[in-house]
C-alpha cells in the first residue's frame, strides 16, 4: 500500500468513516500516480475502504489500469453493471455504512446514484493532505517555474507595436509546448486598460500605443505539476502614477515575504524544537500574511486588493492553502503558494506581480526567479 493511501485510511478512521469515494481526476492521480483519465468527463472513481481499495472504470482503461495501478483492485462498469451496482456490492462486502465523498466534485445525478447504494454520505476533502508537498513534488513545481521564467524572457522579445494579446498568448504557450510541457491554464495577456480586469479574457486587441501596461499571467505544467506567475511590464515610458502603482505592488509583496521570514527568525530562538514544529507553534495564519500586503496597498491611497493575496498550487493551479482575509488556513513547511498583490484602476490599467513561494525548514524560498523590478520595453 502506498503511503498516501495509508494516510487516507488513517483520516477515514479519525473521521469515523467506513470508506471514501474519490471522483476528482487530480486526486485519482495523487493516490495512484495514473494520469490517463480525462478532465472533461467522468471516467473513473476510487473506493478506499479500511481493508481494501478499488479503482472503478470502464473497459477502455482496464489493461492500462492493471499494469499501472497494481495496488488497486479493478472493478468494471460494463455489461449493464452500473456504478450503483458496484457500490452496493462493495458496501455489502466491506460493511460500508458511512461513505465519504467529494461533494464539490459530483453532479446531482451522481450524488443520487451514489446515495442509492449508501445513504449516509459525508463530505470529505484531501486538500489538507495535498497542501503539504514532498521533495519530489517541490522539484517538479520548481521545474515548471524554471520553464516559466524562460518563457517570460522569450515573450518579452515579441512585444512589438501591432501585435495582439491573442498572438502573444499563442506564442507564449507554443514556447512552453516546444519545451515539452503544457500551459497550466489559458494564458492572460492584457494591454492598457484591459490590465485593470484581474482575470481579463485575452482578446484581439492590438498594441497600438505606447506608455501602457502589458500584463502577463500564465503557468506551466510539467509531469502534472503546475506553476503560476504574473508580471506587468511597461510598453514605452511609465508615468509617475504607473510607477507608483508598480512600486506599491512590489512593496506589498515584499512586506508579505518579509513577514513570513520574521516567523522563521523568531522560531530559531527555541532550539529545543525542530524547524517544522517551531513553525506550527508560531501559528502562521494565512490571513495575517494577506493582511500585511492588503494594508500597505490601502495605505498608499488605493482600493483594497479585490482578490486573495495567494493560493496553493500543485496538481491544480488553485489548491490549499488560501491567503485571504477570511482564510482559516495555517501555513506549514512543505506548502507552496503564490503571493500576488495587485492594484486595478478601471479605465487606466492594473499591476499584479505574482511569485511562487515554498516554505522550507530554513524559511520561505521564492521559486520564481524572474526579476521583479520595473521593466520598460521600447516602442
């Protein structure tokens, strides 16, 4: 039994559940290391019981699953046998009365089908387990960041008068694919006023005038692990207000990282504990890091940041922990998350700077290596 499945079984015991039905593709990969299932349609489930584990899929995947997921017993949805039939059979075999489900990953129809087999359903999440990355995961995300840095350096050479947002996004993503990876999400490229929309839909707008913001928000996926970075550059010469916006965002990010460092510095005063336990004892609340950056932006006369300061990342672009005003998450060693303050002025433009940070025993380490200082591109 792999260690992740063992952790799930321990969590089931602690939660007083008899089994867990896993439906999300990232969690199926996380627990089996098999990545052949589509994100677009439901093709498989995992059922993890106290004394057994099963992968439920259809005959299209049977041979691959037998070869690559040896520690899960295969159950086929075929020949008139439905998911409900299989669950009823396994519920009887393993005396499953209370079943954990990923309720935010199920359709209403699936929920009804599952409840027809086991009527005591309980929400269960693997987000806390996935939030702590092991050395292999950290290495894969770091590789994605490194390619992201190269992609950004490349795309800056393509910013010319007349180019469109979509053309730059296409060239950026082609660079990533040509280097054996894939985009972790649809790239955002925003010119001028469009940069004031935090999640702008990349358009056909062309770069026709100078002295405006050009914002890039993109990510790379390598071996199923994601990166995410944002940089805002200037096409032409930045005005005094544009420079102030940029410097304010840069300072806000720096203050958040400095606050993270301060927790580690204070923890070193207690030499009797390990670094990991020191960090937990200091209770780094994600909301406190968010507050540091948010307060600085407001103190400079700008509206509050309209989104979270950051989010965890891994098999998905957005994972736990969340760095937001209402977050209850605690930051621990092994977590990787973004720090991405932003200022957005409708009709004028916006600035966002985003880097990924990993918490390690010695303190936070920034994985994104692209410089953060102001970049002005000549028109």
